[in-house]
């Protein structure tokens, strides 16, 4: 895992480069835990849209996605019908991929079902948090945990939630800590995610 030092002298994970939007995402969001179900649902949807694309593409379109998908309110998205699919397919501000659009709508209903069964989405996902005190030594795309979560979600009827998509979700939401050693954000993220896990799973 490589580091870069920005023009501000701050060491960061090299993947964020020097794009101001990407740097802000790295510094303020990536790896920082959340228990907010709206954010969790948004992120898993956007990771699905990201499949085959770069994350910076999704990040630049995120405001348009939020507007198009009712700020990723699960109850609202679950009620989207064919008129909404047509509207979304005509929206140049988002990724106009019919399969991914329909998957996001489907997954809103599946997320509601998951909440009905397990309580908040955060309870379900944080039960899979990896709190082992280890440093990332190489870039991986999937893990046994991401594969297991993807398998379970697919069994429940979710779409576009393969092991790679789920691992990216886990990284972003702090379920693992993949900030490189020496990155200025690593220690803070570790403290926050352990606190979050302690509150949710003891």
C-alpha cells in the first residue's frame, strides 16, 4: 500500500491522487464508520453503479444521483415504478445503465426487508466488521467476508452486490481499515470504527 504526500504536506493513500474532490473524499469519508442507514444504502447502491467504472466518476455524479434517487430514501426508492425507470434512463447526470437502475430499486425493497428482519442495516453489516489489528500489505479486491456477505445478500434477492462491490463498500464504511500505514487518516479511522463496533456489537 503506497503513500503520497500532497502539496499540503499531508501523507495520504496514493489512490486519491491530487484531485480535490477525491482528496476530500479520502480525508472526510473513506474508512470512517457510519451507522446511518440512508448513507449505508446510498453507498451500497453507488458501489453497484461503480462496477466497471472508476469511483471518481461516481463521486462527481453523486449530487445528481442523490437528486434522482430521492436522496436514497429506501421507502421512496422502493416505490419507484416504470415511469421512474424511464426518467432515470433519460437523466444524463447519472449512470444510465438499466440493469443497475433496476437493481437499486429492487435493493431498496430488499433493504427494507432486511431492516424488518434484523433491525437497522448497520446492525447487519457491522456484525461483519473486521477488527483484527492488521495493516494492509497488498491491494485485494475480495475477502472471505465480502464473499459471504455477497452470497447472503444475493440469497435475499439483492442485485449487483458481488464480492468485489461488497468489499469496496466495507472499505468505504470502515468495516475494514485499509488506509495505508503512515496515512494521516488511519489512526483516526481505527479509533472511530472500534468505537462504532463496540456500541453496536459489544
